[in-house]
């Protein structure tokens, strides 16, 4: 999950970025010179090995078409990525092209780390084939600071054999919450494996639950969109499931960080897990068993808790010495058909609608699974304009999980934990 912020990385981002970026406006950016021969563009991202392999393949295609531009690539897991990037940005040595998610976009845009892409739009950078609802996620104050690298939506990925062993069939129209609760308890009781990973750990799934109830995590003006009572209701639901092995044990839940290597599902500690479908290829390549994706439970299809979201964005550093070259690389990654074929569904389905049609039309194996799922749940996906995460959201995401650890291990009550999250969240948004 991705898209999704592991606690250590978010703590670094929320704490270090807010202090260290104070000097970023005087930074010099990437140090490679632009004159006399090939330029060197630094491009960084996080992700699993399947994403790295696909991205390097696309970069090689770019370098072949642009022999005057060399691309230096770096990738890692999320926490290490954020730590290194924060240090580089604070020291005035930010990479030229940067991968971002919703929390990091909010932080970096607010701290003036990202370049306004308006000067490149329509010339070097073409955005007309990307749906407006996706592009809006990379905008702030009417300006485009980042471009979606793909499209993703929420899913529940599950072990088909374990569900069949428990006699559980995914309803054709998706679960209601009552059906889902009953089925997760059945899986836990009949297989000995928890029905699903405890979804109370991540603010992402609380955001989905809020949308199902006509609310949202943050308001349009960057304020908190929920109350302690809302969170108490959500966490009480997971507590009830935990008592009957409907969700994973605290020892498994506390390790969750959005990565497949720490996934309770992949580690066989749960029979299903909520995530974003941009991570489906990683699940399929990592899991020993047969997996399938299903929509999130919802009592009202019109409020599904699902949206067409950018899994990650690409942004250009404000103080990069190679903005023009970085813009060419960004445009290539998003719009070139060969790049689309190389990248496949490793960042969700392609953002460019024409590239998406070509990639999904030719997809096989894991990539086809993502395309098929997106097509199947298309009518459930709402717009992304109510899913924006402002500056301060990284700290909130981290605190949310830390407090939930205290709740599931009995160190604090649900009501006290919910009050603490709200109090801390309001402080984070005011900073």
C-alpha cells in the first residue's frame, strides 16, 4: 500500500521535513551540469522489485530515444526512501524527478519543494489524455505541481482457497458490512486463519469508511473532516471482529506498513487484506497461493468508499538544474506507448487513457488481473476531489497507527485513543 505510509517513513517526513526544509529555497538542486554533452537526470522512487524492473526498462527506452539525456535511477523501500530524500532536499541536492504519494505531495508542495509544471504543459509535457479527476490530485492553488503516474482504487485481495474452505463466496454485487463481518468470522473459525488483516491500523481505510458515511478525512480547506465519535465507531467495529478472529491478531497487525514483505496476508496470518490495486501485481508475485481482488464492503453502492486515485505522482524539484530534461522524462513515462507497455500495471493502470487502453488490451498474467479488476469496479469508483490529503497528513497517518497499536494491545481504550488522534491531528494541520 501503497501507497500507503509506513510509520517510520512518515515520522521522518513529518518531523524532519517540517524543520529541515526551512533552508530549501536557497538550495541548488541536482548538481549535474547541463552544458557540454549529455545531461544527467536523477530519478528516484520507492516500491517493490517488480516496479523497479519495469521502471528501469522504461528508462532504458527513454535513453535510447534521447541520447543526450542520461538517467541515474535510485529506488528503495518507502521508509528508507523518505529518509534519504528528506536529507537530500534539506541539503539542496534534491533529485530532479521525484515519486510522491498523497502525504508527501501535500508536505513538499506546502514547503515549495516542487516546481510549477505549467510552463511545460502543452509543449514538453502533454496532459490532455489524462482524466481531469486524476490530474486534480496533483494541483494546489490552481497550479499543477505533480502528474499522476497511474490510476488505482481500493480493493480487498483474498486467498480463494481459504475462502472456499470456509464456504465463503464473494457476493456478485459485493459485500454489505453485515455480510462481510459474518464471512470474515467464518473464515477465521473454519480455517484457523484470521478472515482479514485488521484494517483499523491505516487511516486510508478509515477514510474509505468515512466516505461511505458521507464524510471525508479532510475538508476542502484542509481541516479535519471527522470527529472522535466517528473514529470510535470505526475502531469498535474492528474490536468486535478481533474477538472472533475475524481480523488479524495484534502481533500481526502491528507489523503492517503497506509493504508486501510485512503483509499479514503474505505471511499467512490473514486470509485477505485491504490495499490499493496498484499493489496487486506485487501480491500476486509474492504470495504462495491463488489470490483475487474484490471491492470493499459497502452498504450503498453510491457511497462505495472507493475512488479513482493516483497511486503515486511524479514531480520535478523546484531547484533542479535539469527541469527541461526531467519534464521530457516525465512526459515519456506517462505518455509514451512503449513506456506504458514496459511499466504495465506496476503503478496501477496507466494514467493516459490511450496508453491504458493499449496496455490493458494486451495485458496478460498479473497485469491483466489489475486491468480486469479496474474494469469490474469502474462503476463503484467515485471522483478523487474529496480524497486530498493536506500538509500535516503524514504526521496524522503515523500517529493514527501508533495510537491504534496502543488500542489493540490494551494500553488505551478505543474512546481515549480516538480523542487522542483527533487532538493530535488538529495540531498537525495547524502547523
